[in-house]
C-alpha cells in the first residue's frame, strides 16, 4: 500500500449527500453536529424539482440551460423559471452553510452528478438523452467542469478557511459502460460508452475543477479500475454490493481512498438503526478480508451510509449519521 495523505482526517465519517425533509437550516445543523470531521452540503430532494440530483447539478452548468418538460430535464434554448429555481435553491443552501459553519477550517464535501449520469438523464431538445450524441456528452462534461469550478469557488468564498472535497455522483456509470441505459420507448438501449472515452472525460473534468475528488456509485459493478485512472482520490460505494474483492483490493493498494457505505439507508427488520459497533465491524470485516493491516484503516477509509438518506425518516437518518461518526472514532482507537 502507498504511504500518502488523504484529504480527510483519520476516523472521519460523512454523509453521501441527501437527507429527508425540506428545512435546509435544520439539515445543515444536523450535518455539522453529527459529522464534525467531514461535513457535507446537504441535499434535500423533497423540496421538489431543482433540488433533485439531476436538476441541482444541471443548475451548475455554464452556457447550457435546462428546463423541465413532461417531468424530465432537457436542454433549453434559454434560461427560464426552472433553472432559476434550481440556482436559487443552491444559493440559499450555500448561504446557510456560510452562516452555520462560519470559521470552519477543515474539509467540507460538496456533491454533484457526474457527466455520465447527467448525460443518461438529461434530454436533447429534439428528444433522446444526451448520451446518444458523443459530441453533446463532451460539451456537457466541459460545461459541468466550468460550473463545478465556479461552485467550488463559491464555497471557498463563504468558507475561506475550509478545504473543498468534491463528490461526483455516478450511479448510472455501470449502465452507461455496459450499454444498459434504456431509450425513451423502452424497446432498446443506448450503445455502450467506450471505457477509454469515459475515463478521459472524467479525468479532464477532475483536473479542470482542481480539488480532490471522489467518485460515488451506489450501483453494483462499480468500475474501480476506471475510476482509479481518472485521478480521483477516492471511491464511495455500498459495501453490501461488493461481490468481487480483487478489484477493490487492487484500487486500495494503489492508494485510492474508500468512502465505505456501511450503514443501511432504511431501517432493518428490527426497525432500529445500526449501532456504531455494528457499523465499525462492517468496515473492519471488509478490510480484514482484503488482507490489509489495520494500521492504515482509519486514514484511508471514511465511514458513510450505504447511499443517500432522502427516503429515510428524520430520526433514522440522524441516528445513522451518529453511528457512522462514532464508528469512525472506534476505528481510530484500534
């Protein structure tokens, strides 16, 4: 394993992004209180269009306006009401972050949809997803890179002593690579994207944004080797979906950080949230199966929920974040 530093402190825990509810002030208070070592900017999709992953990210695009049409996001001829709403929500969220985290001097994580998940969801004006047009995907990636640079700068202006960690959410990436994204009719699928093209566009985006970046994918078959070649500092995944240990072990051995999704996003059959001991045991068990020494665990691994918590109750979401935080601390104490 490599001897390196990661952009988070030992024993850190964080959230994947989404939380239940519509009150951004309360959500930010919870995040700052429960995840002091690596807080994140909460996402509250229950607020409606523009607060969802696709709309929120599309609002960051530069010179590529979007609008809602038949409940789907598509490229628009000019900025309109839907885009203004998405940007207003983000501006409010950033102002709330600045107010509550004034003086904060550690790492802070922000999340955005990655270019391929965006391309698999946003439609062209003439119909069909951007994914059908390789040139449109390249333009989207360039626009997103510029928008994310501006977004990181906006966070830095509000929290000048903090360091920004970017999370690219790519839940559709395995389907894009495997040619499993369905067309609008549902009768076919879009052609598989070439892995070399995908890696190049992700690498160029990460380099252009210029801050440490992790790629999050809560789907099966996370393309770990591809992600490792993009310059990402880490990968975030759901531990319960890991079936082949070799690619993960190789990625970790090469120095990729791991945001380990070790707490379920919905209550188990008992109805109770997992304890910090149970979450820590999940992470330790994986690490031991990979055959790595425990000494590096708390530095290379960040403890997280398995995925976003938007579908959970407020009580369960808070309990999970608390368990992740305390699990991270347990790992440091070993």
